[in-house]
């Protein structure tokens, strides 16, 4: 599904990713851990194709197609979706209109009002400008509604539990499970996911297949998500830095 080879990325002339390699198979969900500034968000925004993130070397392959230099909209049409950590408010664009457009491109039957109820979004929210005046948890749920409409093959989730209260974290987690086919048996899963997480709380609900620790723009180590998270909690990221050195 996703094959990243020797990826080097600069942001505003500053190197952020320094030879990153990552492989995600169809039906797999991977988690990315790392300190602030390690390059986690840069990774997902580069995969999505945002122009500020300049690839200086390496390749990004999606379903065996080289997408390294494709614009964002082409990657979205190919089947990549993203949930931002801090998505912008969009004045003048109604949430329902945005969701309906995403659903049209997915070429499947999608009843916006009915699906919105499943992620605890009331009808009046659909008539409001996208993310304008929304709480952190409301923003996360509207992001998930857009992804449900788009129905991507590869889902990029940047801190999906950030700003979500305890009352809604299970709802967010179960919605992500649906997006990633985690509610199906492993051999029937076709969706893949990359979850950026700082504290790892979302992984109590969304069970990842594999996890990676990002240090200084490279994958420092990979392994079982629960074991890596336990090591990080007990020893801190400094042990990962020492290990890489």
C-alpha cells in the first residue's frame, strides 16, 4: 500500500526527514511515536503532498505508483485521506457541502445526515462553516466524517486523540476502526493506516499491527506497539536516541 524509500524532506530550507524508510502493507495499521520536532507531522503531510514539504531525495510509492511529486488533489483521488492535528477553519464553506463533495468522488452511496449521527454530529453542525467555532473534539469528529465520506484506501491520522475528551475518545476510536477495516477479520482488511500519536492513548482502542519510533527524521526502531509504548513510558525517548547513536 505504501512504500517510502530513503526519504529526505526540507521545510523552509531546514532538513527534517533524513533518509526515512517505511513499508505498510494492504490491511495494516502502523503507529508512529516520537518526540516533538522529530518529524512525525512532516511525514504525513509529505505523504499527502503539501508543497511546503520539499522532497530532496527518495521516493514515495502508493499502490506501486510513484506519487513523490504529485499534487495533493491527485493523491486524494488515488485514495489517500488525512485527518489533521490542527485543521483550519474555512469561512464560507459549509460542512455538509464539503462532505457531499468528498462522497461524490468516492462513487458510493453516502447519506451525510445519517452518517453524521454515528459520529455524534447534529444536523445544525452540517450547516455551519467548516470547523468555525468548533471545540477540539467536534473538529476531530468532523474530520472523521469527511474521511468516512471520502472512503480512502490509506488513512493518515495526525494525533487523532488530541483535544478529545474521555466521553468521546471511544467514539473516535471506533470510527477509526471502521475507517481502517479493524472491525473485520485480518484477512478481509483492505484499508491501511498510519497513526501519529504522542501519548499512545488511541492505541488502546485502535490496535495497530506495528509501531515505529521516529528520531531525528529517521526510523530508530520498529516493533510491537504495546512493547514499544511501554519502553517509551518507562525509559523515555532518550533511550531511543542512544540506541540510534
